[in-house]
């Protein structure tokens, strides 16, 4: 079956709680969905496709996808974490990523016939690759819990330019990109998410119900994720008509009525 692939870049405009669908026995009662192998946060493909299909009339579906059954000819992948916002002593916050994430994105894009120009950055043990002085203080990048030596190199600037182009972002992103070691990023993916306490009130007394306290995790605003949509080609070699930008921003996950889960989506490239 012939397919056409497009890279989608997602930017969290508000915190996103895309959960696991069940309570946890850990400290966080309602954690976000994560990859099993890496522990990195994800937005499941089922959530993405469900939101894109939700609330459509047959006429809207027909106009969007070309035929009523065309949505079945679209394959979505999970949205994987690309850059995580982490607080920084200088520059307020950094867009943090790691070589593992960039290498996987390059590999997956290549397998789908997309030639992304993402330069290679060798992993270091105690350095953060940066693009300039925005995040530096005394030759270091001072994150909330970890200090790393700052290292400027041309490949970091090339990576920042490429990601900014794919995501439709500007100089603010480029100057705040930091590429940290894989193990450090794993630590940030566990500690730099947003955790909020919630309570339930007695309707009559407006006091807290006994035992009604829980903690809910969310991917913080400004997070960037990447995913792919595969579009089946018709007999004339044309892909199914799909335009995610017409639905941007999308609301994914819980707490939508209080503004959570708004994501901007950009179609970065096509094969």
C-alpha cells in the first residue's frame, strides 16, 4: 500500500494532561502517558485521531477527507516529546532536548521517506550544547536542579535553525535551545513536568471532602512534540486530503473546559 508521510510538530499552548486512563499507585494519582522504554511523555495516536474526528458532520468529513471512509486511510503515530521547557537561571527557561530524541526523529523520518536536515550532536557527559549567550551564566547553563557547562558549536545552531523552521518558531526558540546528555534529559522528563494538587468540595458546606485530594500531572506549556501522519495514495498517486492547520489549535486530553490541553500543530514537511 503506497503511503505519503507528513511530519507534524505540536506546541503546547497550555499544560496538557494526556493520561493513561487509570489511577496510579504512585505519588501522582493521575500521571501522563509515557513511553515504556524511555519514560518520555507522549500523546497517544488514538487521542490525536479521536480529536480530529470528534464532532464532525458527514458533510464536514467529506470536505476534509475527500470521502466518508477516507479517515480510515490516515495513519497517525504517537506524538513523541521533542523539546521540554526547563527553568533556567538565565533566559527564564530553555527548550531542552537530547541526542537520543534527535537521532530517533531523523531515523523515523528517513524510514518514511522524509529527508530532515538534522545535524548530529555527539553526547557529552556534563555539557549542554547551546546556540549563544541567552542561557549562559559564567560559562554554565544553570537549570533548576542541574548545572552544566555551556558548549557552543555550529551544529547546535544548525539544529536550532532546522527545528525552528519545521515548527514555525522564531529567534526566541533558537536562542533557548539546549541539547543535554540523554541521562540528564531522562531526569528532566521525570522532574520538569507540571504536577498540580486538586480537591473536591462538599456541595453544602463548601469544605474539602474527606480523602478528596489528588495530584494530577501535565506536560508543561511550551513543550514541543513530533509525530507523523501517513496518507494512503489513491489510484492516481494522490494522497488523502488532510490539513491539520485548519484544526489548529486542538484540544487534547483532560480539563478542556478550564483551558488545558491546547496544542498548536504545524505540518512541517511532506514526502
